């Protein structure tokens, strides 16, 4: 019998991975679980469509160099998190308080 895909297990795995990443960078995942779920859903859609976990809030330019900068966590997260808003553009990562 084929094993059924458990999306919630994959979501927990992604949250644990991104939490670990954020902690090393001295920020954290957004505490709004619904928002995080929406971002992860967008990442999964982009991964299926483009083969990369591209940030769902960014516009692709269609070039390999441009798209590689948009793989989540994208290259722009740190400068946005430490700006006055205190979060990356999509809101997946926020400053620690």
C-alpha cells in the first residue's frame, strides 16, 4: 500500500527548518501561524511550478541569476528585517523582540 502524503508533517518539518535558520540569524518566524502557512503554501506552489522555493511575494525576472536571489529565504531578508518595519517583505521572518 502506498504511503499517503501528510502535508501537516511536511509543514512541521519546514517550520522546524526555518525556525532553526532564523534563530541562527537572530530573527524568528512570524508568530502568526496562518500567515506562515500561506507563505509555505506559496513556496510549495512555486517549487512545483519552477523547481525552486521562490519567495511568493517577489516577481521573477525569468533569469537564472535573478531567480536564484529569490529562493526563500531570499537574499533581501536581512536588510528588510533590520529596516524599520522589522520584517521581511512577505512577513515570514520578523525581528526578535
